[in-house]
C-alpha cells in the first residue's frame, strides 16, 4: 500500500509541477474516482453506503 501511495504522490507532484494547479486538481479528482471504483469492484463498498437516507443511518 505504501508503494501505491508513493506512486500516487509522484503522479500528483509531476502534474502540479508540469501542468500547474489545474492539472494537480484534475489528477487528484480522477485518482479519487478511481479509488472509489476500485473499492466497488473489490466488493469493499456497496452503492447503499453512499445513497442511504439520514433516517436509515440513525438506526
């Protein structure tokens, strides 16, 4: 996991250095989307984790 974090940090660093702040934000956002999609595909997350109502969370 540390290796994946290092690679992601290096990608963000390169994007920020060569592309500016806009590229940094774009790479960070796409990385977050990829992380969530990967968690869905591995089965660690369910769609219901994001789409539950407040009343359901209180129970």
